[in-house]
C-alpha cells in the first residue's frame, strides 16, 4: 500500500517552479517557468489537504479531479495521475500553462483561504502531462468501433478541438474546418509563446490527425465553402468559430495611423515567432521596436500585448486601465509578471483623445474615480473633471475585448437565432441551436471567455451531438418495428 504523503502544507511552504529572471525573459518569447523536478512536484502536490468538499474542483469549469491527481503525484504514481487528469480535460498541459488559476482552482484552494498558500495546481498539472508526453503515455486514440456518421466542426480552437477529440473517441468521422493555416485558433495566433510554447499545441494537432480527425485548413464558411454544402455532407455541424471582432474605441483622433486592434498585433507577433514573414511587422506597423507603446485595457489580452511589446524592444510600455488594480478582469499574476518585466500601469485612467497629424503621437487621458458598485459588484469608473494628462504614444493597442461577427449573415443562415449581443443561442442541455443538427460551443455562444470554458463547451456539445445522431439513427428502426 502506498505511503500517505498528504497534508504537507503544515510543514512545507508554497513554491512555484523556477522562474527565469525578468532581465533575461524580456528579450525572448520562451516560456518563463521551468518545469517542476520530480521531487518538487511530489512535494508541492503533497501539500494538498484532501478536502471533503474540494473547492478547487468545484471552481474548475471542467471539474478536474484535482485532489485525486495531486495525491497520485505525491505518491509517484504519475501514469495514473495522467489518466485521471486527461479524463476530464482534453488539453491539461495547455490549461496548466494558461488558465488563470488564481481566479479558479488555486484561488479557491482551502489552504490558500487559511493563509498557508495555495497548492500550485497549475504547475503540477503541466508537469504531469509533459511527463506523460516524454514517457510515451500519450498515444493516438483507437475507437472501439468506427461509425459511419460524420460531424463537421467549424473552428479549430479549444472548443472545436475538444469536441473533435470527444467525438473521435466515440468513433465518428470528424472533419474540422478552419480559415487559418494552422490548427489551434487563438492558442496559436492569440496567446504569446512566453505563456504557451507553440510546440505544445502543434503536437496535439498531430495527435488528433494520427487519431483520425481530418483537418481542412484555409477553409472559410461563406467564402470558399457553403454552410448548405457542409450540412448536406455531415450528420451534424458544430459552430465553434470563436469571437474575433475587436471592440472599437471612439473619440477624437481614433482613426489615426498607429492605433491597432490587439488581435492583429498579437497575430503578427505569433506568426513571426513561428517563422512566417509578416509585411506589417516588417514595415513597423505591427512592431513595437523603439516605440512608445500605450495598451488600453485591463484583461488578459491587454497583458499579452504589454508583455509582447516589451519583448519586441519598445522604448516604453504603459497600460492604461480605467479601473483600479483590484477591479481589473485580468490575472493578477500576469500583471505582476508585466511589472517585473518593465511595464508601467496607469490605473484609473481612460483615453479621451488621440493626438497627431496622420499618425498618433500622444494619448490624452483623464483620471477616473471609482464610483458605486454595479450589479456585478465592480465599481463603476467615472471621469474626474479637469484631470487630463498626456502620454507619448507611437503605437496604441486597443485591447477592449471581442464581439462576435454576424454569423447568420456570414454563414448564409439568416434563420439562425442569435442573442442581442450577437452570440449564437443554444439549448444548454444539448448545445443545439434552433436549427436541427446544428450545434454551437465556445466563445461564439458565451462571448469572449477562457480556454477552459471552451473545452467544457466542446465536451458538452460532443455529448449533445452524439445523443442527437444516435436518436436519429434509432428513429427509422422504431418506425420499421411498428
């Protein structure tokens, strides 16, 4: 019987894996954390208190069995830990790197609440799966039976890939369509390499291909294929195209050159790190080198832009956010990383105008007062009269969030129901839209959200699709029996 090695928090302090010095990491796009050693991972996993009610699991969107795989890691039973970890999460090594654990599992850890410092759940999760890849435990799936029915998935991001994985395990013929030239969506083009090494995503792509998932890249519904054609070819369709339309920023001078959307900027940077030639990067349009950069926004995308600009060699990088630090939506860890790397945060400030002739040269902003809390509990920012100030800016990056495109018009499906925000409406028990056999999942349903929520939605949609196809297949048999 394995020796009991838990409750280590009473004698062992919290410790993250080694973090590269800021002076070193601000010059490249490599991941900033090393991997736990076997001993370090076991020691930190052993700090878990094995709660009767595991709040870490309760606050995980995919309900990971965190206490179980922490206990197995502490006991050195890593292959079992991996099997438990991947049972509820299709991409644990990705979530271990990019989930905002401080807002989810780790932020709700019982020993964190009792001031002992949280178990470093994300770092252990990454360690478990990276070890599994190295030791050959991660293998292409081989369904117990092959089914003749096929499913078309629009979008190769987290939701689409999770659904593809789940459906292929059930033996369906899965076809994934994506407008980009690589699989991963925002995992590849939106999230910088210092948070998520691209090889981590690319090896999942190959694993899915080796498992029989068929990818059709450079295919955009409404441009070089038609939704009616896809519906005719497949027994069910999943819309998992994400949300990419940047929220705009008005005001005087908002149309000046040098004011760019966050995703355009991040995509250009990620393409360059992948070895692509990007004209707008080469010409300096989407390159921060030797520029005074102002990033507007306070979410995780804004943090990605700030930290990318530092690595590109910006002269200065300032993040302008209208609320205070406590009320910002982004991960506090990301803010701390950015500050270590040299970013400056201008809290409780919002732009009122952009100055310059043809190209932006300055941002004029005003101070904000934190007013009464709104329905969500966050204080509403209000401008302070006569508080204007000016920041130098050669490049302004708008990181204000994303809205969905007009999917019914783009896909030629005017009958598809969407919400007043433009997100596709589904029945959450099945994830099916108002159109028979057409499902939706991920950001296009819930709005811009976390990767882990996309995985959760993709898994739920796969189950809904399976039930739908099996019910339809059973219907003719039931009629014939009568």
